[in-house]
């Protein structure tokens, strides 16, 4: 058995096989026992250098320390990191086969040959006063929005209210819906009988007026604070039929509501045959031909 140290003496020990007696012989050998091959102390990586040295076989001493250069990256095959679509480019990379770090990259152009086929859907419906939103989408995922213009109010029946949303868009027109014109029924009077007609109207808008037309005569009257109007017109001693027209006007224009023009006609017919005239003549002589007032049946 040999016991060695690098800083003292080395001994050879012999032991008797019969009795076990040991005898030590000083070999007078000192110093390190250097190995013939290098030992790697630190492995080099792709980016960091390593080291190697000659080791003593008897202790931890080393000599001839050398640097092992960094290996550098080793690029692998190209692989897709982000696939390209019909509208957007993608990306492919090469990774180091040793450490996995990305060492190179390049763009993958967007695919070509696709023609968008957009379908549209109303995202937010337009109203009479607010724009809506229409979304156009393609099967590839491309989409965009456009405005749907406000529809605007609609009043086909001229009642002053929007047919779609019910909002009052013409106060005068809305008020005309409740306006009523009252005229007499067609009536017969005696020849040369003094005749007065009365027409009325209710719920007349403040900016309108009731107008009575007879021959070349035009009688116009504004409503009172309650919207009521009464026109009393003396037609004189009639000898011929009198056709009378009563209308609701605003700024000289006949008004209308959902039932049509605000206009009513009636006629005062005169009994004017030869015999009717003779009868009327004698009634006048004897004071029997009394004035007549014709008014609506309310």
C-alpha cells in the first residue's frame, strides 16, 4: 500500500501475512502528480466561454488553464411562428439547435388570390333622427362599418305626426286633426227672402283662420282663445241660388288633415219658379215674408 501527499514524504507500507506486522519505507517522493489529459472545468455555451486545465491526481491543484471559446448559435430549420392570412403577413423563425433562442426571422407575405365577399348586417338600426350602423363582414374575418343615415320623419296621412315614431312634427297639422267645421245643410228659401247664414268651427289652430267664400266675397276670422270661430253673413234678398264654401286657411293656403282638405260647401237654394215668385210677391205685400237665419244643426 502506498500513501502519498503532494507536500510531504511518500511511504511504502508492507504487512506480514502471518502476524500482521507493518513496515514503512520512506520513498522520498514529493510534489504533484499531474494528469496527462485536460479536464473541462466549465462547459462552454452558445454565448459564454468555458475553461479546461490539467489536474493533480493527488489534490485539487490545476495548471495550464485554458479558455474554451463560446460555441456560437447553430441555426435550425425555418419554422412558422405566426401563419399568414389573406389580409395580414405572418412570420417564420430559425432557432438555435443548442439553446432554442431565435437567431433569425423573416416575414411571410399575406396570401393572395382572395376576393372579399362582404355580407351586411344592421348592427344599430337607424331611427327618424339618429344614424344607424351597418357592419359588412367577409368570411376571411375582414370587416368594417358604415353609417345608415337617419330615416327622417314620415307623414303620409298629413296628421302632423310621424308615421314611424309618433312624434309631433307639425303642430298645426296635428291640431287640425281635432278641428271641426260646422255648416248648415242645404236649405231652400223663398224668392227675395232676406237670408243670413251662420257657420262655426271648433279647435281651430291659433295660426289659422276660418274663411267663408260667397260670390266675390271673402270673410275671414281668427279663432278666439278657446279655438272657436263663428261667422255670420247676410246674403241679402236672394233671387238666385247661393253656393257657399267654408275653409280653414293659413297664410292664404287651404289646410288639410288626414281626412283631406279642411273645406265644406253648402247651398242655399231659392224657390224661383213663376208660381214661387208670385207667392213670394204677395207674402212681401202682406208682410209675411220674414227674414231667415240658416245655421248648423249642432
